[in-house]
């Protein structure tokens, strides 16, 4: 499976909402309700923030929300804060019983 | 409190074998609730899923690496390992060990991560 397609960068001002897209195929994003999102701060290991398209693990801010339509999943960050600046990756389960990551999106808070 | 710690050589010769171990503390790895796996990240690049194992199943691997990779488990030491054969400079990356939670109904993929270990392949 090829990497899922994400925009290279997204930016927004504090308090704004931003959305990151993640486009795959019917063999991954479109075929399963198993899309996850990860936040990776500089020099740190990634952290799971969304699983199964729109579920949040315990302790993750409600400002993070996920959705999916067809072969494209989306992560929305509302009430953008300086601390949200990081790289974000989507991931999907695939028809080959594997996982594939997105290309990654750098979020900048202006 | 779960802790996962990668260990192994930070430098591997090209055409050789990369071998890493993940030591797990705070929970038994012999469990029907978890998948244990590896993800890597080349310097300055994105994440790459390598594969995982479940306690009573064979490993699942990324197709691009499947011919070269093995993930194995040592139940007695509460550790699992990664072996990657015939390495090249393209295998230079930070390697993370990971844990998925499986409820029997839903899954939280890559919920827990080690801190990562940089492995450089040099000629």
C-alpha cells in the first residue's frame, strides 16, 4: 500500500479551527472504520489522539475530532493553541491485514 | 505503569542484520489484549509501519519489508524483537516499539510507544 495522502502543511491562528485531510483508497481508508491519528512533537514519539475514525483515548482533548467520508478521513483541531504545533499522521488498517501511514502534516500556529 | 524500552546496536553494516529488542515493563506481553510491533522513521521523514505480532498468531508485516523482517517474542523475558536482514542505507531510521490494545471488539492501534532508538546503516 502506498502512503496515504496528507497536505504537507496546515497553519492557523490561535483560537481558529483547522482540518487535515487523509486520502486513501477502498483498500484502506474507504474500506474500514479503522483510521487513527497521531501527534508527534519535535524529537518525541508519536501519540495516539484518534482511533476508529472519531474516538478519543482517555485524556485526549475534546478539541481533536475525526471524521471520514468515502476514501478521505479528516482530523479537525478546534480552538487552536500554540501547544498544538506538531506533525500529525493518519493511519489506516488495510485489506492486507497491515497498517499504512499518511505522509504527515506539519501544523503551524501563527 | 507501562514502560517499553528499545535496545540494540546503533550502527549496523550494510548487507548485515539489524536486531533490536523491546523490553516491556508493567504488563505481561503474553496477553490476548495486545499486539506488539515496530514502526520506524527515517531522519526527517514520515512514519513507516513495519509489522506486529499477536500472542497466538504469526506476525503481520508490511509487504515491502516482508521478505527481510521477523518479529519474535520471548515470553519468559517479557521482550519482543525485530530482525531486519540485508540492510541498506535506506533502513537508517529511528525504530520504535509499539503496543496496540485489542478489546476483542475494537482496537486502539499504536496506543503506546517506546522512546525510539536510532539505527544507522553504514557501509
